[in-house]
């Protein structure tokens, strides 16, 4: 299992953004992280998210904690992950 860490690309598993990819930009505490799509890329707004509602992928980008959406887009561009971020994932309902 991939770790929850700044720069980790995750898939949201719950809520209206379920199936969309996001990047962890900050760790709030042991239950919550700050994620962003950014909205212009994957449709996920910058917001707090419960770790239980995220499925980490094996992909990670190099960003510092609290990185702006522009910095996140730049890092995604560098690693050619913009198209990957745009593809939604089908969530299996338990």
C-alpha cells in the first residue's frame, strides 16, 4: 500500500468527486489531508479530505507541502501526468 504523503496522487472514493484523481498537498492531521485536482485538470477542488476516502496510487510528484495549484500543474507537466490525472476511474461500490 502506498503511503499518504505530500505529492502522492490518490483517487477519491467517496462523494461527488468519487473516481477523480487528486494530489495531496498537505497533511492536516492523522485523519485529514489537503488535496487538489487541481480543479482545471481533474475537477477536484482544493479541500480537506478524510484519508479513508482516498485510495493512494503508486504515482507521486515532487511538490512541497502547501504547494499552489500552479506548482502542482507544473510538477504534473514535468512528469507527463496531466493526461493521467484527467482520466476518471470507475469506483467499485461495496
